[in-house]
């Protein structure tokens, strides 16, 4: 992991810490440091590494839950216990990437 990827990952971890603490929201790729760093191309992203975006990561479950249970047309935030559990899974996943690539 190069310095740019490391900074982007740390920024994404901070984003999800704020979401878990109910101080932040997920505005999808528009406030994702990893998406921004990779110029919105998933191919080289350390979080998803593919053409499907983050749908195969814990984020996919977070988005699906919002799509099925809440309004997913704008910002996504913790609105129920399931949201909180899913946000924590995403945060732990991102932290595991930090540990994996250090």
C-alpha cells in the first residue's frame, strides 16, 4: 500500500467511525476517500478490487438494508440497530485492510 492509499484508507476509516458514532453519513462515492483516491474506478481499490464496486464487501449489506428498510435515495446513516451493526461490520472490514497491508 502506498502513502496515497494509506491516507485514503485512513480517511475511509474516519468516515465510518463517524457513521458508527452517529455523527456522519454515507454519501456513497461522493464522500469516500478511497473512491476519490482511485478516481472512482474500483479496479485498483484496495477495499473492493473489482468492477462491481463495494457490493461484495460489508458495504453491500449496508446499502441493501437501506434500500429495503429505509430511504436509500440520499445520504445513508444509522437509523436502527441493524444499521449500527452493519456500519460496525464495514468499519471492522476497513480496519482489517489496514492490518492486512501494513
